[in-house]
C-alpha cells in the first residue's frame, strides 16, 4: 500500500487509521486527524494513542468505547468539529 492509501480498522479495541497527515487533537474522549483534504473525528471514552508513525501516516488508538466516527471532506473548521 502506498503512502496515499487510507483505511480505518477497528479490531479488538484497537483503532488503526492510515493516511494521517496531521494529528489535530488527541484526547481521552476525542481524536481528530487531518487526512489528505479530509478530516476524521473519533469520539468515545478511554481513547489512548499506542502508536504514532509520522513517516507512514499511521495512528493506532486504544479505543475501548467508540461512540462515533465522523468523516468530513474539506478543511478543518471548529464549527464543523463541534456540531
């Protein structure tokens, strides 16, 4: 898979995101990632980064409880993130 590929995989309470260009926010209840021209928002409880690989654009989160995953095309704006 090349560096422009993206995917999202949830397996055994681990959420893997590939294609991450920037980590905008990473907290226990919300994580926001900037992808190529898009934004991915993960909400839940107990979110915890277990792997951050900037070179490969991969983030792995412990995600015992995921309440929502949002994908937004276009740039990041606070108004869109806090709906």
